[in-house]
C-alpha cells in the first residue's frame, strides 16, 4: 500500500505539478511515508484481514 502511495505521489508531481523528481522529494516520501509504515506494521490495518 505504501509503495502505491509513493508511486501515485511521484506520478502526480511529474504529470500534474510539472515538477522534477529530485532527491529531496523522494527523501521526503521515504522518510514521511515508507519508513513510518514499515516501522510497526501491526498498527496498520491489512486489507487482506477484512
């Protein structure tokens, strides 16, 4: 799920905002979305559990 969000945000940045894919942008995505999601996966709801 987190990887889909990052891919969507990167696509939005390139296609809609017309901004470059730069290191600070990807660093913010990884630090703000991916790492917190992986930190404690038990607290995140799993779509397969429903």
